[in-house]
C-alpha cells in the first residue's frame, strides 16, 4: 500500500471540497481519518486514531514508547504491515516548533525501527508557509491544504515528511 499517495490525494481533496473545514488538529484528524477509511476498506487495512504505541509495538516498555500516542495508526488486517502518521499543527514560537519537530521525528524513527513499514509527519500551519520558522528536509515542501476562501482565519498550508 502507498499511504503517502493517499495522503497526497487527501490534500487535493481538501483543497477542492467545500464540505471540509480545517480549524484545528482534531478537525484535521477527523477529516483525514474519514477520507482514509473510505479508501482503505478496499485494500484490507484498518485505521485507528490516537492509538497507544505501547499496545502495538513489541518491546515498547524497553524503549518507553508506551506513553506515546500515534495520531493515525494504519494496519493491515490480515498481515503485519503497520503505518503511522503524526500530525503537528504549528502556531508556536520558533523554539517550540523546532523542539516539537525533533521529538516527533525521533518518535517516528523509533516506530520505524520497531518494524513499521512507513511513518509520516504531517506539518500544518494556518499562516503563509513562507513565514514558517522550521526548516523542512529537502524532500518535503509546503503546499496549500485549504484556500483562504474555506476558512475565515486564512489559508492552511501543510508539508508531509516521510521518516526513516
């Protein structure tokens, strides 16, 4: 399964759909989970929101992952494939953004080391991406998630980072 492709399809869908409004992390997770569930049913994959990492990672106690939650946990119903998507909505200071980014990347790298097939970090902000204080890896770039016409607070931008 190509989860990254589905995530990109969601971004295109969110830009065009008039019935989706992104207003915070919870709303984004809800809309993204609904979109993915519709597309994953055909492929024998399941999805859970805010799944405790300690319940799906073998030896989690040893690595202390048992206190972490996976924002979107995607798993193969009749197999061993596991995927994780962490979502960070940024409207913080430069130091808070950098610290949060580093912590999220370390968490996703740890999941990858424990056998997850793919892990992703979805960064979202509701101000122009040019104002973003964080530096993105070369393979990631800011893109419009929703135009200003869909939100009174202005446009939403996102960047997807594949980790591991």
